[in-house]
């Protein structure tokens, strides 16, 4: 209960109209690791809450003059311009609806600027609490299935239900791992959420060690639970992000005196991740027999991704500047992929599982470079590495996730990115303005 008491204690002062938006943003963050159909209602609640802000017209005017806001809003407007030369308007409008949070959430965050900066910890705690609760639900449901339904594995090529994705199992999946464990949302998104929460807990432990010399028991319990859950999810992209993140943190701490316990902890966790990756069934490298490349029926997710990336490049080369249009990428993929690959990738909805390439296909290489620029902007400030180290961790995790998933194709990926990117940009911008005024 200590952890949840900390969430409640975040609001021990001002609870006026301006902080209602922060409550709504916290509820949105809490709902991210839960079923996708909840998010539109939570987004609507956030938008409605902003109208309760005092001096809203002045705040809107200030938001429209902030270039951090226009980074995400501009990226959305480019997708809107892509509708001018797309042939499939229905698909394009649907994508614009999915990506609408790229403009709505930053608008709300910057309008409620003062309250959000004051209580940003509350939003982070809500996100952490949501992931802890959803992890417990997933684990308990897996135990229930094991004890009472008598299902231990989903055979290869059988439909995987549960998280609403309707994926085909390309490998035998234990009910305590991967899609079957993550029945609430897409497993790769879930693993990235959990990884970010683990980093936030790690930062809490660092602060506690620097003050008291040792972490609190609830930090170790929640961290240990989520670490086990992270291993069981077996998301390769999240494991790669975790290893790079631990390498970054290890180098940073090796250069600092003290923190002996933290250094040992990083070493132990790093070894555990490597061993877990080596032993987990989904992490084993496929070694094809013979000289030829294996057929599509023998391929697993990682091999399909490489082929999808390769087949998408001719589309990018054909339309390098403007892309094919906001709604035409699916049709172009159908022309580029052969029949067998289309059948194999049907569970992937014909996207290339790479946000940078996906953006280049739709809107051209300049738009893909803009996405890279948007990711890099927060890293130009030293506070992203010092006071707000979770900002650089978020950028690293998201940047790696974009390599393996078209994250901005799904509303959970869009909300996660737009919410925390705008929140962290606001923190850095506030710090920068405070420094310039002093």
C-alpha cells in the first residue's frame, strides 16, 4: 500500500480546477496497459477536462507559440497533407483518427502547463501503478488457466486470442509467456511500458540509496515482480532496449564514485537478462539447415521483419520525397509482397514493423528524418541526462521500439509517445525558461 499511498500524497496541496486536467492525464497514463477500447474514452475525458482551466484563452495562445507543441502537431499535420494525394481515403482517415493524440494530448499538456509541471510525478506514478496492477492481473489469469482450464501451450499455427490481436502462433507459446501472458494488450508494447516503469523504479532506488543508504522494501518487491514479468513477456525489441539502457547506465555509474550496491545490481540484472534471453524459447536464433534460405512457412517473426523491411525499400525509392500518401501504404505493400509473404504477414496487417520505414513509405524520407529530429530534440538539453534522466531513457526506449514496431500505427503507441514526449518536453522547456529568467 505504500506505493499507492505515494500516489495519493502527490496532491496534498492545490486541488482546484487547474489540477483536474492532471488527474485526467494520470488516469490516461494508468489506463495505457489495459485493453485498447478504454483509451478513446480516457482521451475524451482529458480533452473535456482542459475546458475547466482558468484563463484558458491565454493558455491556448501561449501553447500555440511553443515550438515543442508544434513538433508533434506538425508531424500530425504532415499526415493530414498526405491525404491530398492518397487514393484510399477511408484508410487515410482511419489512420488520422488513430494519430489524433499527436495533436490533442500535447495541446492539453501545454495548456495545463503550470499544474502539469508541479504534479508531473503524479502522472508517472499513475503509469507505474497501472503497469503493476495489469501485470498482477495477467499473472493471476495465467495461473487460473493453468490450474483450472488445463491449457499449457498454444501449438504452432493456432490462432492466439486473448489480447484482441488475433495473431497466428509462429512458435509454440506457453501460457505463462508472450502473447498468452499479455492478454490485455499487444505484448511488444506491454514489454516497452514495463521496461520504462522498471527504469523509473530504478531511479527511485537510486534516490533512496543516496539518502538512506538502502532501498525500501516495496521498491524491491515491485521491481522484482516487474522484472520477472518482463522476462516472461519475451519481447526481443524490449530486451535489446533493456541491454542498451543498462550499458548506458553502467558506463555512467562506473565513472561516479560510490554507488557500489547499484553497480553490483546492474551487473546482476545484466547477466540475468543475457541468460534469460539465451534460455527463452523465443530468443533462440533460428539456424536454417542447408544452403538455401528457409521458406516463409519456416520463418519466425524476426525473419519476417527483415523481409518486410527489404520489400518496403523499393516503395520508398519510387516515392522518396512525398511518399505514397497517408492511406496508400497497404495497397503498395500488396503489390510488393508476393502471395506467400502476404499470407504469412497477414497477422502483421501488412505494416513493415519499423516506424521510420513506415513513415518514409507513407510520407517520404524527409518526414522520416523529421521523426528522428523530434526524438533528438529533448536530448540537446543537459537536464535530460542530469535532473530528468528518465527523459533520455524514454527517448532511447522509444527510438529502439520504432526500429522493431510501427508504434504510431496503434492508439496505445501514439498515446504513450505523445503523452510522455509532451510531458518531458514541457519539463525541459520549463527548466530552460527558468534558467534564462534567472
